C-alpha cells in the first residue's frame, strides 16, 4: 500500500502527477515529500509511487 498524508491508498503503483491531478492539487502551490526526501517539482511527472512509499503533500497558504 501507498500511504499519502497518513491515509492508505489501495494502489500498487500510481504516477505522482496522476494522483495530484486526480485529487485537485495545484503543483505550483504544494511541496511533496517522498519517503522523507523533498521531491523536486520537475520529478512529479516521472515519479511512480509504489507499494510501501510514504508521501506527505503540503499546500502553501497565503495570508497576512
């Protein structure tokens, strides 16, 4: 299973960009940590999440 933000995803593998697009994330307003390492935005399209991966997605929020 793939764990994203503490929730288990019932997928054996999925492309990160497909997951982000399918769940309404704007790649310009997020940061992704994959297995404890920050993933460069340039890698979103070619990264395939696999069984055992742990992902944290953080959204940037503006304010004052």
